[in-house]
C-alpha cells in the first residue's frame, strides 16, 4: 500500500497543475478575444442616437435660439467650461425655465442657486430675462440636453 502522505502530495500537486493550466488557458483566451461583455453597447450606437436626435426640427430650432441668444456668453453647449453642460440634469426643466425667463425674480426671492451663480460671476450685467414662449423654452432645453 502506498504511503498516504505521498498520495495526498500527488493529489495536491496534480490539482495545482490543473489549476495553473486552467488559469493559463483563461488568460490566453481573454488576451486573444478580449472581454466582450460590453460589446453590445458601443460608442457607435450612442453616436447614432445623437445624430438622429440632432437632425430633428425641434433640435434645429433649439440650436438657432441658442446661437442667437446664449452663444454670446456660453460659446457652445459642448464646452466643459461654459457652465451649461449638464444644467438640465442638475437643476431640472421647471427651474431652468424660471431661471431663463425670471432670473431677476429669483434673485429678489433670495433663491440659493441664482444667488450662488450671481456671486460666482459678480455683476457682469447679464441677467437671464428672455421672453421665450413655452414652445421656445421646450426646444431650447431639448437642445441643451
């Protein structure tokens, strides 16, 4: 009869060899094929959705309003330092409509967000007090999204 210690040692050695080979095969497959878990969500898919959205009449109307009124200070909606990136998500549509049309009233009412922005920019002479219709506000906000 074989020595039980030698038998256990052989089993452990064989297990380690099988484990090492399995890990090696796994690494080889990953390096060769890459991780494909997220392949169904590609940047191309996202760009396609944006391109479709950017060709709608509403988007174009919102863009023209932005170019006429907002671009004087904000240059472009894509620039990170223009302080409008993500504004729709950050403050919400209802508040943004108020801010665009009645910033002076928000300041008089001591609205924290309006006061913080005013303090950040100082007295630059620009108060958002546009006379947009509800439809114009909707398309402008669609453009800003």
